[in-house]
C-alpha cells in the first residue's frame, strides 16, 4: 500500500477521497465515498440511495430493483463521471474505475484487469494446473486470480492488520525529516 504519493498532506487514499468528495456532485451520494488505489488504478465506489420496493417484496424483486437502480445511475451520470475521471487520470496518472454501493450490495462498472508477472516453481504450477484440470479455472492465470481472491476472503483480518501497519509506516515517513 506504500506509495511515493504519500506525504505531509495525508495518505494518498485520504487525498483521493477528499478530491473525489469535493468533485462528485453531493446529490449523487448517500454516505462516504470508498476509495481503493494501487499503482495502476483508482477505484471509486459511490454510496447511492437504494430503491424503494414494496413491503414484503421477495429477495429476487429486491435484487432486480437494486440492479436496475445501479444501471440507471450508471447511465444518468456517465458524462460527468467521464469528465471527473479524465481530470483525476491527468492529476494522478492512474485510470479511474467506478462502482456504486447500497447497504451490502456493490455493483462495479468497468475495472482494469492488469497482467502480473510471477515466477512459480513446479509445485506451485501443479496447484494451478490442478485447478485448471478440475474446471475451477479456465487457465493458469484464472487459477492464480482465484487463489488470490481466496486468500483475500479468508485472511481478511490479517490483511487488514498488514494494511494498517503500512498506513502507519506512511505516516511515520511523512512526519520524518526532509532531505534538502
């Protein structure tokens, strides 16, 4: 999570959240913007109001209403989001991806899929090949992505602790002496 963009003005993510909060029309939002960033992409998840459904509506009806709300929001805000994304891409040198959230439901719009190179020994390649042979994944690349998602799901608290430690390192670096 460490980034050369961290500095005295807060962490990179904090500055991004502030920038997008100031730039996104307030009437779009029903809560705090969620920001995730890595070396290639800034992901902006906007909290939007949920659709009103009839009392006693089925789960399927609620899901369909939410899907419709998310898609309508995407179309209604497309031009302004493109403008905001272009500004951010110019300012921060990273692509911007968008999504919306309401309660525990999130709908992501187009996001980047970035190739990542790695060196694997035979035992590790065999794990990937087993996942491909079993039909869990279509390719070694899909199998590796599946493994990363699985670790992310099952090691959430450990990863959260690690991210918190990295934020603390960024803070200490920002507070440290400046070189001339």
